[in-house]
C-alpha cells in the first residue's frame, strides 16, 4: 500500500458542534424573526468559544469580540437602569396607594 492510498483521519473541526448546529438552523430558518433569533444565539455561542489569548488571530478579529462584549455590557447596564426605574415606579404606586398588594397578587396569578 502506498502513502497516497492511505485513509487520512478526518480533520477536527475548529468549531463546536453547537456552533455548526446553529449555522445549519440559520440556513433552514423559515422566517426573518427565527433567523434573527438564531443569529443572536450564534453570536453568543461564538463569543463564548472565543479565546482572547489566541495570538494567531489578528487584531481585527479580536476587535469584533471586544465590540460585542462592550455592547453586551452596555445593554445589561441599560436593562438594569430600566428595571430599577420600573421598581421605583411600582414601589411608588404602592406607597401612594394607587396600587394595592392584593392587585399585585392578582396580576401575578394572571401572568403565571
């Protein structure tokens, strides 16, 4: 048997099975909304798997991940600020008597 007829072992994918699965799902997405949700999941997964210490990747590659991380932190900060505003508004409604605890229990039952 010569070297050119030997069976070569499969090359390991540089991407996780989860990343590849999301890519296949995106290709088969039926709606714009489904595609958008899958793209967000893919970005999150790709970010989780990124190695910021990988010196083989160029700076532009790393800058995409840094921009994503900054945007994620900015979104989280904005969400926390908005949630604190909502809590303040609801607590103010309780304190002023515009909302009773009984009403909030009824709403909680309806939501669940």
